[in-house]
C-alpha cells in the first residue's frame, strides 16, 4: 500500500483530525492515536489505528519524555488543537523542525477552525461557524435562512480531507528535500477552496450561476430540473437534468408516466421551456404534483437505465452492502490491513507502542502505576 512504513501520531480529537488520520491509515500508514488516560473516546473514525494513552501533565515528566521519543520516531504528526496548545505542552513544531529539532523529517500537520492569524483564532467553533465566515453558507439552499449540509463541508471536505492532502504533498516534498514541513489547515479557508467553483462562478456573468438571489439560481433549488421531489410514499427522487438533451428525455418519460389529462391549469412543459425562467414556477408545480402521484420505486423503474439524470434518494442501508463506508479512491490492494471496528479503546496499544520506542516492560509498568499512561495488562 502507498503509505506502508509511515508512522503517524494523531492527537485525539473530533471529526476532521480523526478523518485525516483515517485516510492515511486506510492507505497503509501506522496511525497511533494519542489519548488521555481515563478519558473515554467517542471517535468512530478509528479503523486500522492504534491507541496509546499518555498523561502529558507537566507533573509527569516521564509522559512528556515518552511522547518526545514517540514523535521523534514518526513521519507525521496531526495536531487538532487550538493555536498554542501544543507549544504549552512543549511539543510545538520548533521542538522537532527547529534549528535543534529532534526530527527534522517530520511532517507537522496543524488543523484549526479559524485562520491562525485571524481575529477569531482563539474562539471555539464548529462546522456551521466556519462555513459562516467562509462565505459559503450564504449561498447554500434553504427556504428562509441557508442551511448547512450537516458537518460535511467544513469538518470533512475543508478540514480532514484537505489536511490529508497537505500531508501527502509535504511527504512528496520531503522525498525531494529530505526535510519535513509544517502543514497549516484551517476549515474556513478549506471550505472556501473546495467551494471554488460556485464562488468563482458568482464572479462570471456568463456562467449563469449568479442570476437571481439565493434559492432562485440554477443549483440551489431555483431550477425545477435540479432538485429533490417527494413521492407518494414520502420517499424522494432527485432530478438533475441540467443539459437540454437530458431534460428532453426527462420530460418525455415523466409525461408518459402520468395520466393523459395531467397538467397545471391546462399547461404542460415541453423540452423548449427548460431555461424560460418565467415558466419555472409552473414547471416546478407540474413536477412536484407529478412525482406525488406514485411511490419512489415506481419512478425508479420509469427512469432506470435512461439519461434523464433522475435517481432515487437511498437510505444508508440501501446505498451499500455494508454500513461502514469503504476507503476511496481505491489505490491499494484489498482487504485493508487492521480491523473494521468502530471502537478503539484508549490505551489499547500503549504497551506495544511504548515498547516500539525502546521502553522496557518495567518502565511501562512504573509509568502505569504512577498514572502517566493507561495500558491493558
């Protein structure tokens, strides 16, 4: 696998940090999550990882010493904390990459919500807050206020996945220069970057993306031929026939599946009405009322193996043979090394990891008795 032989230290966090680590683990890296002793973990993104539980409180110098040795042996470190936390622990980038650094090949990946040099750098926040400051939330759909797509955009696309990409780029650079790098990811900038197409399209009049206000544009619910419709059984179908040739197929198939007399006040859409915005309200009503006449599976059969760009909204259970999402893209042999469990007990691999950096069983037992580490006996 592409990342076999690489050791990654992932400080325990929520969502974006663990996802960046998951991407690396799924591609062969040895990912060691650093947990705090006696602290339960809610992380479900722990496939193929190990856990070491070390107390980094200054009153336990042996804990910090073990951590320094562990990071000195690593290729990548993932820091999910607010600015300054790692420095206060004595584990900032200078310790490893500075003039007297103890691991100058380390890729030190830092992920925060807000830009480190911005006015919000010390504030708490979550996905919805980062989207708000990125400008992206303001263009998302919603009947009144814009609504976020749960926590996918900032936490995972702009955060975890961007961080993983930055790590891979830094590893490529290290292969040329022999030197590690600091990878800075913030979820405000990351959200803007993954949203480059809609944001840039707003600046280009010829794109057609900037016509009208939010909720009336091509991809945000304004166009009746790009949206989600409720069927007779309460389930949904998606319509995405943006191109005229696909819209023509949709209208033809849709009309044939409806009663012959079905219309909106005697009006029925034709393929030529697609981009006539004056007709969009009637077209939306026609499509809405039409889908409501039959259940989802009926419409699925109507549009099966056609180019109408109409497909059912599947539940998580329907969408895949296993509830656990598979790694993607596929760039390695199958199956994945490691376990498929969603649970990783904090400290589950403490003894194994500490042995790997040269600590003896006696030293590990002494640290455990002193409360410096947590380990399975």
